C-alpha cells in the first residue's frame, strides 16, 4: 500500500472520511487541527481530533468531557466563522504522549475584535499511529484574549 493510500485508510478510521488530514507526528497536531478547523466541514473534521476519553477546558474553567460536550464547547469558536492561525511554541514528546504549547488566534474581522490565547494541550498517539487531543485547554490556564464565544 502506498504511503498516501495508507494515510487515507487511517483518516477513514479516524473520522469516517479520507478528506481530512491526520497527524502522524505530535508536532503536526496544531497544523492538522487548524486545517480541519478552517475546512469546509469544521465541526465534523475537528471532532475527529479528539480521543474518546478527551476533555476540553472551556474559557470559564469548566471541563467538557466526551464527544458531545467537546463538540458543544468547540461550537462557540466555530460559530465565529473566522479562520484559526496556530503557532506552536513547544512540543514535548514522552513515548505515546505529548505536551503542546501553542499560540492561536481567530483571524480576520469579527465581533469583539481579537480572539486568541496560548493553549496548553496533551495529545496521545493511538494504536493506529494518529495523534489526537487528550486534553484541549485553549487558554492554558490564562485568560482568553478577546470575548468568550457563546
């Protein structure tokens, strides 16, 4: 099987479609998330970036657990309909787990001006070799830059 065909097969296992990229290296997780967030079907594409037991820390500090709660937490950001730009500060890998510190911003014009922050995330490599979020903390314990999405 060619490498490209293998990537398509892995993508199908990840999210049911070969049309979204997957992260085969921890360093690519932010880039792949941005590509999915900025794509034509962001809600479905972004949902495939999370482990089944993942958590998402919303800007007010509450923890969303599980696919439905994470989708709801991401919906506020996606509803702004602004592209995301990511700039990884550091990626530290320890075996099958990685700590990612990433500056991000929803770019372009939109209500409330700038929306962004510095995420502190944990990703895990699955048995299929694809890295997915285990902990997604968009503000990394700090404040959200700009208004919180609803």
